[in-house]
């Protein structure tokens, strides 16, 4: 335990997701040793992010304007909507350069153990978008874990009566992976999603 400002910094850094006590201490001492100009720039950037960044009024991706760059892009198709859990998922999909439709960011996944139900997500806003009649296919790109599967199943049941095609991202073995290290669920999904070549 340290005292004063350095312990406060360690405590605050330790509150960040994925940062344990050792990592928080290492980061705090890095900041302490860093050039004051670099530290000021980091502090100003953190404050600027809180002041400037908000959520897109249409898809709820991060944006600095009312609409994000994807929602402003007239070249994208309004007929295909990809549902993701978080804005970082949009970035992951965009890096593939495979998807040319629109997105909808739920803001999480259904997780009863954490007290997150359908009313805590942007499902109502999704249903409003779908009721406008432009969307022909809804791609459910939630995480391949228990919470993501529950969310995808819930959304599929909700959307089915609307006559919209609902699809789910395929899941299975990663490229370069070994079968012996794959868990049963991943291997099972790989068998389910197999295709002829």
C-alpha cells in the first residue's frame, strides 16, 4: 500500500475493466515516470472523450455528432441490419470489410445473474427500427457465450412474426487452432455449421 496521490491513482486504474492490482500499480508508476506533457495530453484526452463522444441517435454506436459515420454513409444498405452488443463489436466487423449494411448496438446482453434483462438493452429501439419496414435481414452478431446466445434467441423469437429473415453469425474453430484445444461447444458448433467444399 502506498499513500496519497499514488495510491489514489492505483485505486482508480484498478477500477478499469481488465486491470488487476498489479497492472494498476505498473500503470501508475509508468504515469509517475512519464513526461508531464504526455500525462497532461492523456488527461485532456480523457476529459475530451467524456465531453465530446456520445451515442448515435440511430444505431447507438459511438459518435461525435448526432449520427455516427456509418449511419451517415448513404452507400450502405438499409435492408440488412447487424445487431451487436457493444460499439467495439462494430469495429471488429468493420475490419473485415465484408459487411455493407447498418448496425444496431444493444448496449450489452441479457444476463439475469447481473440483473440485465431485455428492458435494460436497446431492444425497444431495435423493434421501432424494424417496424419501419426497410430491413429484410437481421443478422444477430452477439457474442458466442451464454448471455449472447440468450440474447440472440430472445431477439429471434421477437422478430420472427415480423417476416424478417433472421440469421446468426457462424461460429466454430479459429483459423490456426488445434482440435485438441477446442472446447465441446465450439467443436459442436463447428460440426453444425460445416459446409461442403
